[in-house]
C-alpha cells in the first residue's frame, strides 16, 4: 500500500507548483468563516473541514487602462485566468488527498446558486477565504484587497479535512480600506457601494455590469418562479465565464490600495 503523504510534504509540493506556475499569492489557514450564512460554510461543503487553501494571480494593471478595447482586454484576461485558477484548484485538491483526507476545489465563477437574500452566491465565498487565509482584506468595494496587487487578484481555492500547516506568501499586513477613502463609492456609476450600510448591492452591480447575451432571459425568469434549481443550472450553463462580459471594472481600476504610484484608469 502506498504511504500517505504528510501535510508538510503536501505544502512543499503545493509551493513548488505555485512557483512553477507563477502564482505570487498563496495562503493556508483554518476552516473558520463562521460568519457566513448556513449552507455556505466550509463545513457545509465538506463535513469535518479543517483547512482552507486560497491563492491568487493578478490581472495586469495595463488591462484596465483607457483604450478602445480595454473592456474586451479585461474580460479576456479574466476568462483565461478562471480556467488556469480552476485547473490549479483541482490539481491542489487531488494532491492534498494524498494525505488520505478529502478535499474539494472551490472555483471562481462556477457553480453559482440563487439566494433570495443576496442574489447569486458561489458555494463558498473565495473573498472570505482570502481573508481567512491572510492574503487580503475585503474592502469597501466588496473585493479582496492585497497590499501588492490591490483589487486585481483573481482567486482559486480548496477546502479540506486535512490539517495543513498555516502559510502565507507574501507576508504582509492587510489593514483594509482607509476610513476616509471613498474613491470606489464615487466612481461606481450605479451607486451600488454603500458606505452607511457597509455593503455592495450585488444585484444593482450585476444588472449594470454583467452582460450575458446567450442567456435566454424569458426562459430563465419562468424557471425562476417554477423551478429555481433548474433556473440555477440554466444560469450556470449560459452565463458563466466567457459567456458573460463585465462592462464595468471601475471599482477595481480606481482602487488605490497597495498601488500608491498607480494612477487609476477611470478617475475623472
């Protein structure tokens, strides 16, 4: 029988793969996230969850520069990264299971579930995973802020029953938004970011920014009333990843966090 690998061996392998794949941000921490609503916690996804792995790759800053095709450039960059990050999530999950424990990959944009309170949700919030593993802090714009890459990180993740040793790269302090900074609030074209409520109106944001031309809207609305689970599947099949174009990224490009020398692309 093949010997089960030790968690320290697994982490060494994961770090080697991250280096080879140019993944600059990587964190491991305990599977907490107790503030998440029931049904969307690590222990709901995999009973006995002990550890979270979260990692990120930044979209190039230049992709957000004003240009005739900046929207398409950001869109294409994100779609390529979704595939790359999701593939690494599966790879890391399979590697972690060499310990004899279980692991589940957590993808960036699939599957999504419909929730009456919050609109659409992933089955585990990658942004909160990033906070829990210490690689960033969720900012006023609802995005994970990293001291080096600001709001440009795209994320992958794994939740596992293995007890992985805590790890964070790079080591940095993540204080979050300065109390008096409201640049993203001012830049949001639809007022989706609320300072008073300390939340982002996800539905207002998505209605403006997300365009899914392949999604049959009438069929979706009918299913939403009659068969919500079928509506979820239709949404996931026709409106995820490259099927949806995000036509607004001002909350990313205007955020100065961790980029003191960067002139935000959409500042007026």
